[in-house]
C-alpha cells in the first residue's frame, strides 16, 4: 500500500501553506487523488513518492510536471 499525505501534511513537508499545495494540485504539478464523497469540499491525498519526485524536480531546477489530476489505473481508494 502506498503511503499518502493529506494537504496539511504535504504543506508541512514542503514548508509552504495549504493554499499553495492546493494550487500545485490544480496546476497539475503535484498528482493527487480526491477522496471526498458526494458533493462536499474536495479532500486530496498525495502519494509520498509523488511528493519526493516533486521535491527532486524542484531541487534540480527542472520544469514542473503537468498532468491531469486523475488517479492512475492501479490506484484504489483506501476507506478509513
């Protein structure tokens, strides 16, 4: 099972505000999965491996990765 962070944990790890993490997700720079149910506010989770890849791209000065905010085919929801 892939370890996942929520917005708050991701912001703490990246040293930024939650709004900035939401912006990175909306811009497609940080892949995330929406785990909200129904018509409520979105609840994003981000795989630690995607956070690590993002940090490496930023550290190396690479261009941001832009991708759709869709879960890969092999990802499944983990219900709590």
